[in-house]
C-alpha cells in the first residue's frame, strides 16, 4: 500500500513537473517570437538595382525601411518579399552610404553596420562660368555621393549649396581660378575624376582711364568690367601694388597714381592672384626738353631750357654739381637757370613735381673752357685698369688698344688709345667681372677723338648686348659722358664693357680716360 501510494505520488509529481516545464518553455517561446529583430543584412557593397536581404525575426511586422539619403525610403508595399524571417528589396536610387533604419510598431531598429554601395559618379554638364562668390550648377549621376569638389590649384569645397542624385550647386571660392574641376566621391568604388569641361572664373578688366595722361599722385578713374573683384593694382615702373582704393564698384575703380609711375599698361589682380593687363596705356604728364641754349655755355651764365610742362620741374641737375632748385624764371614752355661753377659736360636731368621719375635731355650740355674732371665713385681706369675691375683686360677685334698711352690724357698721366682698323670693331674690352650696380646710377667715361673721328658713332656695351651710342664731338678735345645705367643694361651686375666702333668705318684713333661708376 505504501509502495502504491509512493508510486502514485511520484507519478503525480512527474506529470506536474512536465506540465510546468512545458508551460515555462511555451511562455519563453512566445516572448522571443514577439520581438522584431534584425540579425543581418547585405550585401553592404551592393549596387543600385541590386537586391538587399534583411534577415531577422518577426520581420513581417516591418512597415518600411529608411536608408541614408533624401527621400530614400522603401515602403512595405514595395518590398520584393517579406516574411517573418526575411525581407527582400531593391536598393533605391536615392540611397547613400550610411546606416539603415527599419520602421516597426515597436520602434525604429537601426543597423549596427553601414550600407555602402558601388557607384560611379558622372558629370554631364556644368555652368560655363561665373564670378567668384556666385553659384554654378553641376549635373550628372550619383552626385549625391560626391564629398568634395576641387577647383584649380587645390581650392577644395566640401560644403555645397544643394546636392541631389543628379545635381550639385556649389559656390565658386573667392580665390578660384579658371580650369577643370576634380570630383571626389565615396562608395565601395570610391574615386575621383577631372571634368572634361572647364569652369571659367570671371576676372576684372580695365578698358579706359581718365584723365589720360594723368599727373603723379592724383586720382585716375579706371573704367571696365567686374572691377569690384580687384584686390591689387600694378602701375608701370612701380614695384609695389596699390591695395587701398579711393572708391570701387563693378564698373569703376578710382586709385591714386604712385609717384614712380611711367607710361604703360595697368595690371589688375583678383583674389586668385590671376592678373589681367589693360590693352590701353596710362600716360603720365611729364616735362619734355626740346632744346637748350647756349651750348656750350659759360660757368655762371644763364642756360635757357625750352620744352613742355616745364612748370612741373622741381630741380635741374647738371653734371658734377648739386641739383639746382632756385630758378631765374619758370613757365610751362621755358626754364632759365644759372650754370654753377664746377659743372662738367653731361646730360641735363629734371626732377618732377610729386614724382620720383626724372627726365633727361637727349643731348649733352657742354661747358666752355677747361671743364673740371668728372666725379667718379668707383674707378675702372685711373692711369691704369684699377683693382676695382676684378676681371680680365684685353681681347676684342677690329684694331688694337694701348692701356698705357702717354698723351693726350684727361686726368693723371695715362689714358687708353684705341686704333679702329675697320668698322664694327671692338679692340677695347674689359671682362670677367661681377660688379654690383645696386649703389650706382651712372656710367662715366671721357673720350678724345683723333683726326677723322668727329661725327662717328661709338657703342658703349655692357654685358655683351645692347648698348648706348655716342656721337663723337669735335676732334682734339676731351668730352665727358655720363650715361644712365638703365640705358646700358637691365642687369643688377656688370661683367663686361666694350667700346665698339659703330659707324662702319675705321682708320681713326679714340682716346679713353676716367672710366667708372657714380
């Protein structure tokens, strides 16, 4: 009896445990099945139009799937397939790289990994050109994947006005230059490419000037197009640009003319540092020297200079004496000055009101009587070639040169005698030097023509090219010459000096003395 009871009791307990266990298992199974889960999706490197698979639990409750991108949502009705374990759908064209969100009654389910797509962005057209700061439109395909656009010379823009699948609107940087664009896009096939078309960035242009000619340090009005884009204005012969303007608009730019300005074009520079040069020339008002008399003139006598705009003259510099700033009389057409004692033969130099530009006479003013020796700061010949000339002596062709001639001499006891045996010869040459011209303005030398020399031409050549032609004066007299360095060379150094016969004739002698820089 006890055994039967115990057996019944054991059987009852076993049944109860089984029921409880079954009930428990069923309850846990019901809890799991009610939760919507996304276990995986892919492939994450798909292309547009490919089928994506979403695997999970209770996926039949998903109402839509939202991709990263504008309007990149696929509703339940557009799923290719939907079960509790699987959703199939085509990749929407608006989808971009990013996380995927499943919309469900239980809330949003965001993927743990990002969807990436294989894309190839293309550009089919773009705005031909625009001003800096204006927008251009680029059309093509998969432009929603573009992450940056680079203008010429690495002007990168990664913030767009608008961006869609087939269009990007981007602002041209202030310092952009004309050229093709580099398009950089993302995706599993991330890449960049250069557009076949060019974006033309508008530049300022100068058309005309008023007044023209203009006085130094007065205002000139530049008329043109897109002048509000100008950042710098360069004047001819002025090293530093003008960056501060009197006034500025798209069609007019008013600037003050620098003191060193010479006749020439004006150059405008935009923020991109690209420059445009005017076709028209800006001229400046300067004095001109038409003639002067008497010539030769006695020391302490009055010299009359005739020309134009002579009322702008602030100084008159004659050779070997300080500048003259007090005049006997002055008008626009005539200037009278007293010639100081000690003046040497040389050019006349005029200083100009409000200007660093000077005006020189074409002819040499000669002084009667025995002229004082020229002032030379750096001698190359003083009774012999000096140590200041750190190169070689001699060489040349078309005659002979004697560097130890005893007579005639201008200063000291020796001069150089050149015998020209034929035309175009250059028997006198100094070479091989490397002399800085930075501290000097003038090249000086004294010449004495022998029989048959008067009226012939001699070419003074620096560094083997160009030259300055001197017409030899009366025979049997010393003539001093002061030649501005810009008339001889544009170089900052001196390596060679020639005295070349330039009339095409020979058979005469020329004596040279007092050679150097001042």
